[in-house]
C-alpha cells in the first residue's frame, strides 16, 4: 500500500481457495457434479470433494483443458504423472476424487472414453506406452496394419470371453486376472488408436511383462486363451500353445542343467 497505493491481485489470488481459482467453465462442470453428490454426501464430504476435485481440475486448466468435454487420454496421462507438491497420500486423494468426477461424466455420456480407468493404480502400470517401447517393437507395431477388429469391438468381447472361461470351469483369480489384463490391453489399443491383432498382443506383452512379477505366466496363458477365443469362438483348456522361445529355451541341455542348478540355489536364497 505504501509503495503503490493498492494491494496487488497476485497476493489476492494466492489467498483464494482452489475452487475460486477455477475458470467459469470448470466451475460449471464441477458444480453440476457436486449437485449430484449432494444426494449422497454429508456437508463435510461435499466440501472435501469440491477442494480435491478443484486441485485436479486446476492442473487440467494449466495444460489448456478448460472443461470436461476437452478431456483426452493425453491430458489424463499428464495429470496422473504430474508431480504435485503434496504428500503421496494427499496426491492419491486428489487423483481419486478427480477420477470419480470423470467417471460421473462417463456414466451420463459426456465423456465418451473410459478415462477414469487411467487413475486405477492397479491397471495403469500395465497399460504400456509406445514411447517407452524398444525400437524393435515400435517397428513391429508399424508393420502390423491388418487388424482384425477395432479397439471398441475388442472391448465388447471382454465380457463374453470371461463368460466362456466360466463355462469351462474357471473361477476367482483367473476371471479377475482376465478382466484386468484385457482391460489394460484395451486401454493400450485405444490410447494409441490401434486395432486388435494377435501379433500386437504379443508385442505389447513383451513390453509390459516386466511389470507383472511372477504372474506373467498366468497372463500369457490368459492372453493365449483370448486370442483363441477371438479367432474361433471357444478355448481348449488342455491345449498347448507355442510361444516365442526365450534364450534359455534355445540352450543345449547340458547348459540348461547348469543354469537350472544356479536358479534353484537363487530361489532357496530368495
């Protein structure tokens, strides 16, 4: 006041709530969502929803996304990977609340893609992004142009495939893993504007395999079942599948015996 005769807007802005910092377009979308939440939330929960959603929407606004209709996979990936100067717990809360808002708009048809799935910390690590693929796999993807069906059509086959597994007696973990794996693969296809082809499945699998831990063998069999189902309409649980041989598989037997002994020792040592 002494130097300029007024108080700068900058300091006023810093004292605003995160909701007040949102542009009108985002406020309108958030208010519409909060109106629906009023039916289920307490006053305190509603205040937290407004605050945490505003934090996520401000990041969208900073990258040029000004309302719910502008959201894209690219924008959500930026948000999910943005470093927030918050604790990990608070960061997760912001992402979860923002995901719920986006999911609401998916249900009413204003978001035409399942963007909220990218916020799922169980699925996201297994989606895979082509930019991080090896140069060999990038080149292989470019050569695979004769796709069998679109990503949307593939998504429509996931539930019938799971029903096929159930008909063959599969239960529990296998069904959950199948839905998880195929949802991740569908997102990979949809994000990169690709269609389904068995070759694309195995290119993708070779890249995400390292994120699967010891369950990669189970993933591989489920994906083999899915390929078989999509090509023939059924699976053969007792069938054997041929996979790309590993370097270990190509070794002569005397080498395998020596390596196997070392691997057993490492297993015992955890």
